[in-house]
């Protein structure tokens, strides 16, 4: 009996650590919240969540999803991560009223387990640009085959999944469950734990830090375009007025933020060059007088074309046309005002000293027969008139000959 107790105790001591590790991994769930557009920042955030889940030996990763869609390249990279993950990933469309549209529907289909809250939707995955413009049939076919492949891999309804791309259908949570796209409709993560048979898990919640939130807001094509144009105008103003400092500092910061966005978004560098060239033409037209009008027209045209070609529409990114028209019109009006001011200043006859008196009115200090003193703006001048002028009468200054003002009687 004693030998049996000793052997049992040894076995218990040997097995207990492994049971603790196994139990610990079974009871840990990592939860992250994905909101807004799917971007490279979202991709990095999900990578951070999965890395933490591996470190914690988590049993599941739950991603609470609410997105209108996003960049196709970022979506594909996230899907690759899902497919290669050793830890099951649960995508949960929540809270109520949320959606997994466009790129978000791919993430839902690619997950190991998919759940939706009441009053949520999934679908409308037809590839479009940010402005909602249609793309080529080649891109549609590619997206549809990719969606069908994901549905087949996760044993979900491939026909309905493909229709979400080709026909841009959108399904409610009940319709998605009926057609076999999700595993269930739940109102909370606790119901997911019950469905997946996870009892009293240790929950680790991970949220975006301030850096990720800031970069997420910067990765907006319209905002990046604004940063580029406003930053360039600030630098131009600094160059035209050295020493103002503030426009140059803030302009430089905006331009750097714009180029950060361009380094991630599918930008067309020809568009950037056209925008810079257009602004350069406008600057030169302020400095080169004979070019007034010609360089400005070329600059506005180059700026407009560069704005239209700044991003590749087939990558799902484009600048709002209304924003482009508004910015180009404002810049054109601003430089037009500058040019008109410069032209008037150049064409205006320079008048200094005695020349400023021509055309002004004076009062005869004494009778001009034909010469005498007059008072002009509080100064005493010797004047000559071809007709007699009595003391106190007003005279108009015609010109200056030597030290004598030539005048005539007014009226």
C-alpha cells in the first residue's frame, strides 16, 4: 500500500505541471476590436493581437468586427494570416447595428468560427473604389473566385459567398445563418464561449494604441491629398515671405504626413509629380512677369490632372472629385488674386517726391501775375500760371519745370 501511495504521488507531481499548462491554454481568450476601414494599420494591429495570443497560449482569438470595407491588399494579407494561424480565429460582427461589408465579409468567411449579433449585416463585397465607382471585370472575377475558395475551405456556402461579390448581395444575420455562412447569432461573447464550450476563460482585451489610431486616421486618400496640397502651399508661402516660419513648419509637417500615407496607399507617383509641377508653374508665374497667364493655365491644368491620377482606382483608392474641384478652384482663385495684384503694381507708374504733387489742388498764397507762392498740403511752393489767379483761389498742379510748379485755376 505504501509503495502504491509513493508511485501515485510521483505520477501526480509529474503530470500536474502539464495539466496546469494545458488548463491555462484552454482558459485564455484574446479579444480585439476592429472598427473602421481595413488598412495596413488594421493589418499590423491584428498581427499584434495574434502574437499576443501565441504568447498567452490562447485557445481562441475573438475579433469584434464593424467595418464598411477597406483596401483589397490589406484584406488579402489579413486573410493569409487567418489561414496560417495555429490558433482558431473567431470573427464576431458586433455590436448590434454593425456590419461586415466589402472587405469585412472576406474576413468573416475566412475565419475559423463566424458569429453575428442581432441586427447586423454582411456582404456587398463587389469590388469598388473608395468613391463607389465600378472596377474592371477582371478584378471582379478574381475577387469572386477568392471568396468562393475561402467559403469552400471553411465549409461555408460557396454559392452565396460568391454572390456577395458578383451580385453585391447583403445578408442579415438570420439570412447568413440560414444560408450557412456563419456558425450562429449571439448577443454577447459569453454566448460564444458557451457555443465553443469554453468555461470561465481568462479574457485578455487588446485595443489600438494612440499611435495606431492616429495612423489609421491619416491613411485616408482625401486627407492625404489635402495634406499634400495645403503643405505645399505653406512651403510656397514661406519661400515667398522668408521669416514667417509658421507656414513653412506646418507645411513641411503636412507634406511629410502625406508622403507617409503615400508610402502605404497605392499611389501613382506620376500624379504627385504633376501636382508638384503644377504648383511650380504657379510660383514661376508670380516671379516671371512676361509669363503671366500662360504658366498659370499650365499650372492649373497640371494640378488638376495630377489630382485625378494621384491614386490607382483599380486598387480601390481614389480622391473625391468634388474635393479635387474645390481645391483646384481655390488655389486657382488664390493665385489669380496674387497675379492681378502683381500686374497692377508693375503697371502702375512709380511716383515719388515732387511727382506725387501732379494733379493735386493748392491755394494761392498771393496773386499769381503770373507767378507767386501757393500752399500745397501745408507746404509753400513757387508757382506760375498762364492766367491770372487771385489770392485765396484754388489751383490745380499740372507739372513741375525746374523749381516752379505749373498750375491753372480750378473751375
